C-alpha cells in the first residue's frame, strides 16, 4: 500500500548506498571495513539492512569511501 516504516526504509536506503558506492570503487566489504576502522561484521550487518548505523559509523564509512575515491582518481 506504499506504507513502509521509516526505520526499515532508512536501514535499507543506507545499506543500498553503501553497497553501491563500495562496489563502484571495487572494494570488498573487508577492505572498506578496514579503511573505515570498523569491524567487518558491522559492515556486513549494515549492508544487509538488518541494523541501523550510528552517526559516527556512517561518518567513518563516508570518509573511507571518499578516501578510496580520491585514491582511485589519482591512479587514473
């Protein structure tokens, strides 16, 4: 009916964004987790949409993705 609980939508939306950006950069979950300074299990749970990340965790992942993107651009 078009009604989705907000928390569930946010979890899936964040998960999709992380997976899309990670794969576009050619990173594995393990590589991104290491770059972000978080446990691989944490990233796996976030990407599956089963858990909501803290703001701090999202910031760590975002910084790691930006760092990887800059590194990729320099290599081109």
